């Protein structure tokens, strides 16, 4: 019976990625057919053209179209996501699908050793909602001092006291309030407590209390401590910026959404952005605007579009034959949260997340009729923000984050998840994971220790002047030695913490006594071993930022109003403008940036704003 159950689950988890991709292609072709009936926007003028309908672009489309006299065009390279993308437990299966740009980094000299060609995969959303449509839905504002540091660098208007109102403006809190955190209740973005966690979550929090850590809400003044994750959910479904901001606004007569359209470049005439060139279904078109072009294509896409438009490092552009419009450090200052997969920690009870226990009619019933149960999991039982002890930071500014995952890489029976990381499957299977594969007992979890403020800086460059060519992405992981030392310290601190906790040891919570491939020469669990391990199993947290840096000095691409320096009518609004990465998951901060940018744009183009009623999307529309 157990063998049959294993075969059924194996078949199911193998088919899910195929179903996700097939449904995405069906949606694409339906959108192609319906495009025949659409009015050609190339013959229209717009006030604002927004490039990219992701986390920031969807917010901007909603807020700018609140003004009746603003005519807004949103151009998105992808299409609308299917219902499957709203099911939290299927999040991993959105990667390597048509919803994913499927970026690859350049080979990393000091990291990504376990990946094919030492190249890490960088998932990024290619659909309305962007990466908010394929992330793990964790809601983290970041540390208040992150924003104060932005202001201290000369970015007027970006201190915590000046940006917190845009967090609360966006939020529609539905969770429990604890501590000193004040949330918004009238916003568009649902913020709630995680619907489903495994029984391990309560023991993780008890461990934290025993160790003297604060347990509560880490979105307040003191970020140090443990918490059950807050998530962007509505009725157990993903609440991304497409399903919240954009669906609310998409029927407005002054908003046009152009799907499956790839922007080729921004049209710049006499130092002013006047429109964009784009390709859609094999045809190239141009569309013009009266006021501004707003680039919200993300940390990889935005610098690529700017450089294709002649805005970027002059030496690079000249080599590619691109006419230089403005010499700016576009693509520099690339930062990312780097992590590693610590584990597996083997569990002696069937309490971790295991698909073989949850593929049932009860799970389907709970999800469909109550928005509850295992199908709503984001895969994280608890998160923590801690001090490594290496940095001279105040108590309220931790430098590492921990995600206590409810599952592990073999939970899908080695069918798909390993591919999303770009792992060298044959080598790692033969040398490590095959020894842990036991279908009758797949109880295990992992922990992700994360560097919050990395010092390594990478860059994004053009590979050629061809808009269809993939950009060159080089995060230069561990190029600063402090990052490697910090991640190793985070691993050692985490292992010591769980190994000395009775709350965790009652469940086993043991690391396997197996050397990881590539680290066989080191003593197991020694500092030198962990140094090797994190250099092999180096993973992105999908949080790249900084490539269109906001700064008043020569290192900046945009000014504090997010206007591209030296080019009229051109702004960048997304995570790429962050001068330094925030201490936590970046989606909440990106939405805040877009909310603030919308107000700055309205201030620059004053008009009477009519408040458009909130037509909340029903659950069956998500």
C-alpha cells in the first residue's frame, strides 16, 4: 500500500510542472486570439507609459489611473497568471515555467559550486504581478534603520518616518497585532498571519524563548527575534499585486494593459523620453507619451532597457554600437541576499510537510471551501532575525535572517525542486541525496540562514545590442570576504542553537553524517567544512536590488524623486533603485517604493484626483 501511495505521489509531483506550463500556454494563446479585437495603442497618445506590470508596475498603474485625466499604458512582457499560480503550495512549480524569466548568473568563482557550470538560477516573474506572483509571499518591511541610512546618504524623503506611511497605505492588515508595530487596515494589500504551519512551529518558538529571544512581530522598531511569518494571502490564496492592485483598476477607461509585449527601448529625443518601442506577437510598434516613461521592469530588466536606450556606462554602450544618451552607472551596485540550504535535519515523527500525507480529498476540501490546510502553506514554519556577533550593530539591527522551512529538497522525490536551483543533479544524487532517499520515511526539514546586508557588489551588463539577448548577470557572490565569514557564522550559530534545544531534539532534528560532494577533504561540521559547504550550496533568496541606484552623487542613476539623471520624462520605480538592500524580503519595500513614487508623480503633475471605489476581487477571481 505504501509503495502504491509513493507511486501516485511521484506521478502527481512529476505532472504538476507540466500542468502549470500547459495552462500558461493556453492562457497565452487565448490572449493572442483576443488581441485581434484590441485597439492598436500605437495610434494613441498616453500621459504615462509604465514598463513592467510587476510588484511596482501594478501599484503604479492603479494609483496613477485614480486620476481621471491621466491616460495610462501598462506594458508587460508576460500575460495574466492562471489560477494555479495563486495556490501557495505550488509556488516552486512556477519556476522554470513560462511565468519565469529563467535568468542564469555568470559562473561564480567563489560560490554556486554545486550548480551546473557554477551558475546560479535567478527566478523572476514574467507575468502581471511579476515576482510577487511567484515569490513565497512573506511580508517583511525591513529594518527601520535601512531607510534612515538611505536618507543619511542624501536621499531626502526616504527616512523611516517618511516612508512608513506608504507601508501602512498599502497594507490591509488581517492578522494579529503584537508589540509596537502599527499596520494599515484600509489598504489594498492583504497582510495576514500564515494560514498553515506544521507542529514544529510551536517548538521553534519555544526554543527561541528558552534562548532568551523575543517572540512576536519583527516588523516593528526592534527587528531582533522570532515570529511565525506574515504573508500576503487572501482566503488562503496568493495576494500578489496583480490580484490586488491591478484587478481593482483594470476596468478603468483611462488604463490600458498591453500583455505579452516586449519593450525594445525607450524613445529619447533631445534628452527627453517621449515613448517606447515594443514587439508584440512578432510585430514591432512604437507608442508615445506626453508626460513620462516609467521603467518598472525589475533589477535585471530595468537596467537592460535603460542601456538599450543609450542610458548607461558609455564605455560599454560604445563597444556595442549603442548611441550614448547619458553616461550613468546603470547596472552597477547589484546586491542580493545570499543563503544556503542548511540540512536536511532528519525528523523522527511524521510532522514535516510531506506531499504523500497531504494529497487527499480532505486537503482539497479544506482548501476549496475554507481557504485552509496544507495547500495554503508558504513552506516556512517560522522566521528569525538574529545577530551574528561579527558586526558592531545595535541590538535592534540584526545581520542574519533564518527561515525554518517545513520541508526539504527531497519532499518531491527528487523530481523538480532541485532543478529550480540549477543543481548538478547527477553528481549530487550519486554523492549525497541518494543515501537519504527512503520513500517510506521522508520526514525532514531545512533551515535557510541569510546574509541581510551583503558587502559583495555585482553588476548587470548587456551581452549585445540585440534586445532579445539575455543580459549578463554577475552578482559576484563572496567577492567580499566578510560575506563568506558571516554566512559560515550564521550556519554555526544555527546548528548550535537547534542542537542544544530539547524542544528540537525531541524530534530528532539531526544532520546526516555524510560529507557533501566537493567538501570531502574537510572534517564534517568543522568551520572549514561549512566554508566549503556554503560555497557549494549557494542559493539566491530572489532579492536582487540596486542596479539603478538612487543617490545624489556620481554613483546614482536616479535622484530622490526617482528621475533618471539628465533625461527628462524618465523615471525608474522598482527594487533596482535601492541604494542598499533592505534587511529582509524585498517585496514589501518594493510596493512601498511604488506607493511613494505614485504620490511624487502626482505632485509633479497636479490634478484633482477622484477616488475610485475599491472593488475587492472575489476569491473566485483570484
